[in-house]
């Protein structure tokens, strides 16, 4: 900008530009104040390719149907993500300009890839871009896509109390049609986190039946199968849970799609390891390695989200109770102060632990102390 003469009153000293303290950054000529980000196609036409089924005998053949290089790169990022190559997902994301709407679409995989890598700096960069897009109502349907991606990040990091209203209420009227399978998956996951297992199973089953295609499958079908398995496991319907796991494995592992199983390795107890050992033993170590690699990073994001949003996740009364317990005040004194029985206080603390997705007092103390320091 200095070399192009776009910043007035600069001084050059020893080959360096000295910029006045009150200088304003010139406007980006690629985007005037009231312009939409440039798009090559109308949104509906451009986004229809997202619903293209993958052939069961050759998933990558979908690349031959793509109309342009951006669509091909979107699918490349999806394949890389499901193969566990998160670095490649980020490299593809970096290829796109900030105002290219494909950058928003690729964030569908780039955001969880950054979280799996534990790259908090990159996540914050993406989060800021997505929040800006979500707030711009002129970008429909991309503002809805951006909002969905953010919600998916928060829910996947086990912070259900950061869920948007549309997810809590199951109202998908604002969700673009091409994201319907993903929205059903996220709704089922949210219901599982809130222990509404029967409802979660019904949502995931409905989505599977409505999305079933003889032509092939969508990546989201894998997650929907696993949501069914997770809910069935929680309901102690082990035979049904195993059937769903085996169906998901049969779709995925012939092509090396390991990421969904690494993400849910322990959620369905010993069922997934047992199915892998029996039918796909060659993939067990790879999935376990990725599970160990990424789970620790997702837990870090969970901790960060929880620490920064604990005041939103708990009512004022719940927070005050949690604060007293975190500071080491006895249950008897806290119960007396808040006018409840010790039994009710213990029940309330279990509810707080569930809300925050934490395991006990030590984690609670860390979260509360952080919140108090950053008021």
C-alpha cells in the first residue's frame, strides 16, 4: 500500500516506511462497503453439487461431475478430512480468497480439522470470518452456512449449552436444503448430549430413511449411522447398535474413511473396538492413533469454550452455587445458604457437571477460577 502511494504522508527512512499514527487503512478495492462477496454462480445453482451422492463402488468418481475447480477442491477437502489428513484440508482452505464463498463452504471441514490439530489461532481466525458472514443477512444462504459451522464446532466440542435456538427447538426452516443431513446429525448429537436418547434415535433414523439413495451415499450418512448406534448403546439395545456400527464401517473403511470412528471411539463403549477387531482389524490401529491424536485437542477446545461461556451456560443461581463448591465451601454450608437440602444440592451439582460436560469438582474449580479472573 505504501509503495503504491495509497497511504498519504508516509516518510521513508533507511529503506523503511514510517506511517503516521493517525493514518487510516485504505479500503479494499475488491469489496465496497455494500457489495456482496463475488460469486461465480447464483447460490442455488452453485450449491446443488453438495447433495451429489458418492458411488459406493467408487466414491471419488464424484469429482468427474464437478463443474469447476472450486467444487473439485471442496470435495478434495472432504475426502482429506474423512481420511484423517487434516493438514491437507487446511492447505485447501488457504487456497481461497477471503471473499470467495467457497472458502465458507470448505470451512465445513476446515474448522473441525483445525480443532483436531489443536490449532487455536487458526480456529479464531476462522471463527471471526464465520461470525462476520453469519451476521451479514445479505449473504443468504451463506450466512446460514456460517452459523451452522459455528454451531457444529461448539456442539462437537461438547458444549451443548452454546447450541443455537434452531438446533435446540429442531426448527430447520432457516437451514439451507443442502445442509439438511448435517442439521439432523447435529440435532441427534445435541439430543444425546442432553440425554434424550429415544428422540435422538428417532431423529437420526428419520434422516437416514429420508436421505437413503440407491445411487450411493453422502458423507453425513456415516455420522447418522453412528448417532443411531450411540443412541441404541445408551438405550442398551446392543444388537441394534452393532448393526448400525457395522453398516457405517462397511460404507467407510473400504475407502479409508476413518475420521468419524476416531471421533466416536469411546462414545459407544467397547462396541466399536470389538467390531473393528472382528471385521476390520487392519484399521484398528490407525483409528486408535487418530483418536489419541485428536481427542486431546478437542478437549482443549471444550475447556476453552466452557471457560469463556460459563456465565451463559449456567443461571446466576447455578453459577453462585458452583462458585461456592469450587472454592471449597462444604455442602452443608452451601445448602444452608441457598435454602435447599444437601440431597438437592448434590443433585444440582450433578446437573451442573452435566451442563458443563465435566467430571467433577477439580475441573469445576479451574473453570470458575478462570471466569472470576476474566470478569
